[in-house]
C-alpha cells in the first residue's frame, strides 16, 4: 500500500515537473486574480505602497516632464498675465494721478488704456542702417499705427504700420524716432534720440545746470499722444559725451543705457489705446494756422 | 537570451511603460478605445524563449504596469496569459534549424510576425476587458470597447514593429 502511494506521488511529481510551465501559469494567474478580485488588506496595502512610493515618484517625474513640454504654453500664459497686471497697474497709476489733477479730466477720458496685446517679434528689419521690428499681431488684434510698444523692461517703440496679422514697430534705437523723456524725480525733460544701430542713445535738450548723475532713471515725460508719463526708458549711463556727435551745444546731453535689451527682444506688449487722431488733427490745424 | 536582447527589452520596457502610463492609458479615443502598447514588448523577446521565461517576463511587466496604474493583478493576468500563449502561437511559424536568438519581427518571420502579434493582442484584450468588466458584465459594451481598443493597439504595435524592422534592415 505504502509503495503504491509513493509511486503515485512520484508520478504526480513527474507530471508536475513535465508540465511545470502550466503549473507556473496557473499559480501566476491565480496570484494575479486574487490581487485583482480580492479586497483584502494585502491588496489595499499594495495599492497604498504603489501609490505612495513607486507610482507617486514616477508620476512626479512624468509630471515634471509634461510640465517641461508645456513650458512654451505656460510662458505664453505668464506673459498674458503679466501684460494684464501691467495694464491694471498703469491704469491704476493713471487714475491716481488723474484724480490728483482734476484739471486734466478730459485728457484722462481720451487716453484711457483698454488693454495690452502680447506679440512675438518675428523679424528684425534693417532698412538703410535703421532698425525696425515686425511683430506677429496686427489690425485683427486691435493694433493700429501710433500705438505704444513696450517690453517687460521698458519702452520699445511705436507701431509704424499694421496689416491684418502683422505690424511694423519703429524702435527707440531707430534714428527716425524721438521720444520725449524726463529724469525721474527731477523733472528735467528732453528728447531721447539715437545715432544709429550700435551707436549710443542720448538724452538731449536738458538744461546745462541740471543736476543729473549716472544711474538716474529716465522715464517717458507724458508729453506725447502715444506714451503715458512714467514708463521706464533707461538710466543715465554717464555724463561723458565722448563719441557723441554734436554733443557740445547749448543743452546738456547724456548717454543713456536703455532698459529694453534689444539684442534679446522676443516678446513685446502693444498698448491698445483710444485713438488720439482728434487731438493730433487739432494740433496739425494749429500748425497750419501759424504758417 | 543574449545580453543585448536583455538590455534592449529592459530599455524598451521602461520607455513603453512610461508612455503607457503617462500618455496612452489616460487617453480614450472616442470614449471607448484605449490604446495598449505594452503587449508589443512580448515581441521583443527572442523566438527561442521557453514558456517559463515568457511567463516570468510577461508577469513582471504586467505587475509593474499594475503598480503604476493602481490596478493590482489586472494587466498582469492578461499579459501573463498572452505571453505564455505566444510560445504556442509562434512554434508552428518557426523554421527548423533557424536562429532562435532573433526577435519575432518582419525581418525574421515576414508577415507572420504581424499575425503573431494580432493573436497575442486578441488574447490579452479578451482577458483584460473581461476582467475589467467584472461582475458588471455587459457583452455588447465589452465587445465594443475590446474591438475598438484592439484596433488602435494593433495599429500602434504594428507601427513600432515596422520601426524595429527598419532599424534591423539598416544593420
């Protein structure tokens, strides 16, 4: 009887060994199905472990990778958000200063900012040595000639022409553009001009007695139909006038370091403002009358 | 299984599982078709692999995926059976005395490689969707999801296999 049992066990073992792959298949399937069907502590523990350790860590890495791929989108979003905040800040500053000066009530209404449009610089055009920029927003985005263009650091220039989808910007580093600017906190006003590409930018027309020091901030004066006062233009670099043509004159002339880095200009903000054509027509009629 | 094949399978497993977890599993084309790319990893195991090796490899891949997708046992069960049956599906396709260290791709099996992948994928999908439906078994819904998923997964897998064949031919 005993030898019969041993024989049967051996036969069974031989059978199992001969078909071990089937046995392993059944064991692995059974293990998987118990994990899947069962709702016991082990399953919960495995889920918890997987969630807190392995899956959590891997998903974090994958999430970082996804974030990296979405950087461009996020950057666009941040630029829009920054433009919106900047727009609100300028509007707020404007409304505070306007409230202080009730006498220019009418002016506030006609120059109120509606919004900023973010545009990408798609091309730099060098026409006869003067620089122009092409941006990827045009009339369809509300952009029109004579609108102010800013960078995240300061003034860039003015919209010269606009087609439906593109616009050309004349920057302050173009010799054709003169920008009325003032020294922040000191009130002296002058004209910001440049003498060409890679040539110094200068602020001229200032009184000779003006106490202007290197590091003084230059901002827009507000004597413009395009730029409101107080927008960052740059800083006084030095009061040495070496290398500047016609520097010796009846007015003080200073070399300016512009706040906008034109070498790395990739995005700009176009200030969508109420057209000032009525005021400009009025000024033109005055000039014609005086002639 | 040579070191090159082992390393290739390891690297491919990492990449494919990452794509499956991060991109494909959260995706549901037209609300029904979830692409499953990871069964293509079974096609990166040499043709000479014995059933036990196939079992352990497919079970490990399935368990890893289950840990990442928080579905303990679901993918492991489906892939283990598909991996095991790959041996029996492949055996009649092999030529006697052929190189057993090659992968079952177009370069070694011709069009039979795509037929083999279809067989493996059908087994995998039937088990996967049947388990996934569980007690709430609804034949019509399951069939629709299974067939839709199968078509998308097959197209995706064939694309990967074509790329593998192109690389093999260049060498």
